[in-house]
């Protein structure tokens, strides 16, 4: 009996921050509970102040399965939810999942194996966007195409390799506790910031295409625009927080916004040739949407250029308008990486 228990893989805590997730929460939790993992497992759902049926559905899930627990997150902020769930959880492996994401079969088993094989402190894989209607199919196609997100491996795939950050993540608890969890000033980009500290402390972050999480896109143009504006806004905070972290992929959307705006102004005030720039951008996203939409219904394919433009323009505008005061506030909260005993030696 003892030999058998010693052979079991490490116990796992799955943490999930949720806010207004009535549409996807049950599916997300069930995808966890269906994992064929030989070790012990618990699910800790951190409940923000939702205005829909999220809390009711969470209570039903707790009644249905003793492995599911909830903790309150009064602020509604993602990093605060993650820290609350980490504190309430108890196992040596911590799996982060969102309320609108679904783990693929075998995800946890594969992640634990990769942690052991690579010695990494955090492993993650592909954010596989999947829609449930024509608009979401269009957004999913945009989010998994190079014209939509550049060469980001966790969107488009790639070889297993060391990474700066990964989508969601499966952590060794020791890394989370050593670094004091997530920095709660990072309303967005908290994954990048935590992984930065783990890397500074000498820990390895590992990307593997073996790991895949189904992601449900935002259900409207307005929601997608807000999401990508926030992404751009916080990516500029990260650039100010850590000089040298920016690259051409991140500069493309704000450059496009400036170029298109200048082209429209020049075209309207001076010469029609100015409209070549916005016209060229429009032609590029229409052309790029053709391979991206392969196999989708016509109505979904026609909406891909709208999704692409919304993502690019919102991200770029968020980057350009990100206030320095926000970066200063976040920089003031900077946590130095904490070295482990072996690293200090």
C-alpha cells in the first residue's frame, strides 16, 4: 500500500479566477474534473462580484463534487483572485485556469511530466481559441493567425522551448510561494510580471505545444475592443517596467494606428494619396483573412477582417494612451525576485 501511494504523481491544486462567467464556468470546471490524473486533485474557484449567475453555478458545482471549493475575491481583480486561490489551496503543483477556458484531455498529466522532465518552475502551452457562433469563430481565426497576433508561440504554436512567459501556466508551488504570488497592481499582464521574477531568480519557464487550452473569445466587437485596449495599455506598462522587453511585434499595432490616422488626415486635407495607407491596411487584413478563415462558414469568414481591425486598432490605441502615471504606480510596487537557498549559495 505504501509503495503504491509513493508511486502516485504529486497532488494538484487548480486555481480559477472568475467574474461574470455564467456562460462558460460549468464547462471549464467539468473539463478539469474529467482529467484522467492519477494523483489527488482539488479545484479552487475565486469568486469576484459577478452580476450574473456565476455564484449560483459555482455553488452547484461545490455541491456536486467535493473536490471543488470557492473563496471570495471582493475586488474582482484577477491577480487578487489568483493569490486568494493560491492561499486557499494546499497541493505542491498549482494549475492556473480561467473561467472561459477548458483544459484539453491529459493536460494536467502532461504538464506534471514536463515539469519533471525539464526542471521548469512553470510550463504552459497553446491558447487555442474556439468559437461557438459566427462572430466567435471569426475572432478565434484572427487570434490564431500570424496576421492577427504575429509569431506568438502560445497563439500559433511552435517548438517546445524556453520562454519569457506562457499562457496560464502550471507551477511548482515553491516558485509561487518564493516570489510571494502575483503582483496585484498588475490588473493585466500579471502572468508576464510573475514569470519575469521567476526567471530573474533563475527559474525556467517552458513552452510546449503538447499543452493546449481551449479559449472562448469575447462575444461582441465592444468586448473584444475593450480586451485588446487593455492588452495594449498594460503591454506599455510592462515596457516601462522592464526596459528591453519590447520588440517589433508589439510596436506594429501602435505604428499602424498612427500611420492610418496620418493617412486619413493627409487624404482629407491635402491629397487623396494619403488614403493609400488606410486602404493598404484594409487590403492586407482582407487578404490575410482568406487563409485564416479556411473551412469556416461564409458569415464567419466575412467577419474576420472586422475582428482583425478591432484587435489591431484597440491594442495600438491602448498602447499609445497608456498613462505614465499607471506605470509609475506599478513600478513603485516592484517586487525584486527572491532567490532560493541554492541560488543564493
